[in-house]
C-alpha cells in the first residue's frame, strides 16, 4: 500500500454501496489531502434503441441525468478538492484503465455491488473486473 495517495477516484452508480464508497473516499481524500474525482459512467452498450429516438439523443439525455445526479452528490460533500466526471462507454474499461491514465489516479473506491444479481451474472461484475485489472490500487466497500 502506498504511503500517500494524490488522486482518488470513486465510481458512483446510484447504489447504496456506491454511496458508502463515496463517503469512505471523501475521508481518504481528507487524510491524504488528495484530489477526489467522482465519476459516473453511462454504459452505452446497455442503452435500448428506439427507432423514434436517435442513439445520440438517448446518450445525451443519459449523460445529462448522470451529470445532474453527480452534481447533487458532489454538492453534499464538504471537501474542497473535488471534481466530477461523467463519461460514456464501457464502465469496466473506463474505471480500470482510461480514467486512471487521464487523471493519474492512484486509488479507486468502488461499492462491492451496484447491479442486480441477474445483470451481474449476464454482464459480469464491474467491481470484480476493476479489482483484477486496474492500473492502481482498488478499495472495495461493502
């Protein structure tokens, strides 16, 4: 384990576990005087396509909703050094690789579960993937 973390990422998906991970990430950021990144990913592979609505519009609406939810979460956090990130793509890849590279993340916080049991079986756990493949340390919060 590193002695000090400079850039901490917490993945937010609206689940109670993700909220708990966020609260613990805030405390870790305070202890380390670190930059805290709150990220919500719009999974573009899971969007239902309606012939009457263009995919780009669906993605835009999902991203706007994610951004608004994330802004509410961030506003409730009493910490000075925070930034929100909303991204569209594969959550596993973005959390494990892309965001850590872009923002020099050295610690990721995630909830142990965030999806329903059926979706975890069909799609696979994002947390499990990130734990096994991330470019940095991962803290899983139950």
